[in-house]
């Protein structure tokens, strides 16, 4: 999975968790009625919403970055299994 795809999937999961939480609190409502409820939550968070975004994105970076670094370092040198061209059998 690519870096951008993994990050996008995790952010989508966070967004769907929030929307599911709204549906649990307010019941199954029409999406047009859900928009003011989302804005009400964002107004309640106020300036802390930006801080919360930074914390969530930083946490995602801390989780995803080592996984990606570990995957990119797991390469195998194919020359270990192949004989050298200049090797002679005498």
C-alpha cells in the first residue's frame, strides 16, 4: 500500500468514526440535517479543533513513518544467490 493511500484510509476511518458517533447521538437523520450538527460540534471545539487536527496528524505520522521505513529497508540483494561472472572452476 502506498504512503498516500494508507494516510487517506486512516483519515477516512477517523472521519467515518466521527460521523458514526453523530448518528449514534442524534439518530438516523438526513445528511442535510446532519451538516448543522457537524458545524455545532466544530463550534463547540472552537480553536482547539486546529490543535486536535495537528495532534491527530502528528500521531498518524508517528505510526505510519516507521512502518514505511521498515518496508523500504526490507530489500534483498539478488547477487547473493547468483554466481559471479568472473568466477572460474579450476
